[in-house]
C-alpha cells in the first residue's frame, strides 16, 4: 500500500481527501489525515492544502511537526496547493508581520495574496488529456516571483503558466511594451515541479477534476518509491 498524507490542521484538507479517493491506481492508496508526528512518519508522500499559510505553520509548530515537515520535505514528495505552495517555498517577499515559517522544500520565492479571486483555463504539460484545459481556481493565491536553483538542486520544471494578460493589476509586467507573452516571467508560473515536489498556486481540490491528484500520484509519488 502507498500511504499519502494530507496535512489536516486547517484549510481544504477534506476536499483533497475526496479527490484523492477517486484517483484510479494499480496500488492501493491509503489516505492519512496528518495531525501528529506519528501520522507524518507513516506517510510516503504529503499534500498541504490551501487555507492560510501562517495559521497552518503556527498549528504545525504547536503540534510539534514543523521540523518533522522540514525533514520530510528533504526526502519525500510534497504537493502544496495555494497556502501549501507558500509553505513549500524557501523565501517570501511579504511575510506576515512577526515572521512566517516556511518548509523550504522548493527553490522559489513567492509573494502572498498576489492573485485576487479568479478562475482561468490552464494548459498543463503532462496532465492526462492535457488538450482539455484545467479549471484553475485562484483565491488570494501566491505569485511565484523568483526561481533560485543552485547547481546542486533538482531543476525546476514549469508545467503551467497563465497568460500575462490575466495577471492581476498589482502584478502588471514592469515593462508593458514588451511582448505580452514573455514565457519567462516567473509571475506567470502557476504550476511547477522540482524533483519530487509539486507546487500549484491554485486549488485543484476545489474542482471536480482530479487529474492533478492523479498527476501527483503517478509522476511524483510512485517514482519516489523506486528511488
Ligand atoms: N493567502 C493565503 C495565505 O497567505 C493563501 C490563500 C489560499 O490558500 N487560498 O496563506
């Protein structure tokens, strides 16, 4: 059996559970709602849901699993959605006053609340039936503002970008006379992978489409069991 945990301290963990249950898999997937160090220790992989990143981090500290989560991120796959994506990052441009704890699982810098409330059809590389757009739901989601891999880090693989014309006005491209579709502006990145980890700034768990959950299981979790 493969044990996939969902961090269940705050946020949309129940929604992830519903979606994960529907993933077709040759191997039995056991879902663990993670609230303690023991829960975490039994997992082969983890999903961190959307919600509120500082609240999740605070509750994780109170539960004594903040450090174990950092250790987990060094070894096993984590998928962070929205607030979970913030936690996975290694730097944040606008932390909450008083500071904000991160897991530093991925070599990206994010800015909180960069997106408003919006939906956007997304093209995602590697998703099953990728010609069918994925309905991206953004709720005050983080924006990726920089990528800072070192030569010893696994490379970042961008799997989905949003059109720059959909960037919220606070995120307007600095040089508007440039080509509107500059593919390398990090702020257009809405889904990326680094090694075994997956980051989405939007909320696949709030749709009825579980292709992202399937993607995490087949592209991140299963391969990590072999290594
Ligand atoms: N803005 C939230 C945060 O800072 C994330 C929002 C979300 O998960 N929908 O954690």
